[in-house]
């Protein structure tokens, strides 16, 4: 999250049909019907809300402990505690239940977390929105894998439609080998893929970002009490192994590097199945932050821990045929992701 300043709007510019705080703590805010941008509405009400408070609240909600959230944010515990108390005072309700095990969201806290995610995404959009190219147009035949389509691409497709309304993007979900074949044969123009899985030498890949892989475990799992966890520790636990997008092959590489093997209890291609089984205490898993959510579909919490052994991150990026000349639509697509994810020095080196 860039910036920690205070965002202030006058409440008189926003019309409400009920108490504004209710909109922040329920799933269906009435104010969204009066104003197109729900985040504008939230900021209009929370005249003294700061991005710092939102950031600290989200970190605490996701990690579940103020001490660990402070380490993650590289700030003092007192700063996190103060920010949460300020929010609770502002909202007039408790967002967390404090216990010896950590910080658990109340019902109001869970609803506010959804609103906090909206605020963070919208501020990130405002800060990171790339400038549109000069009226790029045409059709872009785009291939993407299951993980990319499910957990990464939809948000960016919406932004691309806004920035490049004359570019029609056709999205095709395929497995990695079919994506490579389609790029080589001209069936697809570009692809968004897990770049570490690309094998063909005639396909260029550019990594946009790396998503760290961490241990997932239920909130009451004994390993949560450990200060550090190794793959040898994880090997003693029932393991839920994801298989989609060659996740099993990727996992085996870092397991073998550590001379360990997981005690696989279930193999599944469903991320949601992994999420539910971990949350219910059926086993543990190691998956990337990109697909992590702090709650299962049943509303049970999923904790994460960084493993002490080397666990390679999941890399997401673009791919296309080495000999393919980039069309205006392809170049606009590539430029969008460069502007959104890569630092200026990387941009100058790649373009």
C-alpha cells in the first residue's frame, strides 16, 4: 500500500438513508445505490479514516496477531494497537476479540474487512493505473491457466477494458502444454502463465511478480505455536496436495531440495477443497499468497507461516512466441502489465 496520509471528504456530499456505520458493517451497503463508487462513499463518511489504519487493520485480520502484524509491517506493536483502537472508537464497535491465542475478528470486523479490501484495491488502482496507449485496437487472443484466470486475471481484464476499449480480448483457459502449443502454432497471441512452468525455448516469458508460497494451517493447529517451522516439521503432518497447474511438480522440486517428502493425505485439483480441508484441520498445505484467503467457505480461519527451508515462489507473467511481432493490441497489453507491476528501471531495460 503506497502512502499513509489521511484521506478526507466532507460528509455533506454523500446522501445516506441510514446510519453510515451500518454500511461498513453489513454486506449490502445502501449507500452504494446513491453513489457509483462505494469507496468514495466510505471515504466521505470516514472523514478521519487514514490509509494507515486500514492497512494495519487488514494485516492484523489476516495474520491474527498484533506482534506478527507489526513485524510484517515493520512498525511497532503499539502503532498497530493504536490504529485498531482508533478504528473501533470511530465505528463504535469491537472489530476483534482479544485472546491469548491472538486476534479473532468479530462479525462486525469480518464485514469491515471486506470494506477495507475495497478501499485498498481502489487506492491501489488510483496509484497504479497505467496511462492508455494511443487508441490501441484489434483482437487479442489470450490464453491463461486455471490459477491465473481464477485468482489474478479478472481484475486486470476489467481495467484493460477501461483503458483500451477498442481492444477485444478473447480469453481461453488451457493447461500449460496446450498454451505452449497454441502460442507456437499461432492459435494464441499471448498468454498469462506461471512462468516457471514454461519449457519451450521458442517461447519468451516475462515474470511480472513472484507470489511467496507459505504453509497453510488451521487456526488451532499446534504448529501455530512454533516460532519457526521447517519442511521436516511439515512432513510429519497430513498434507493436502494441490495438483492443478502443475502444482504437484512445483512442490516436489522444493521438497526434494530439502531431502523431505510430504505425507500426502489428499490430492486435489481444487484450491477451495484445499482451503476447506486445511481450515477444518484435515491437514496442512503449502500454497502461494496469490490464492490465499484468510477464511474458508465455512467461515473458518486459515493461518499462514513462512517455512524456514527454501520454497520457491510462484511466478506470474506474460508469454508469447519468440518470432511473433507484437501487434498494437499485444503491445498495449504488455505495456499495461509493465506499468502495473514492473519498476521504472525494469521498464527501460525491457522495452
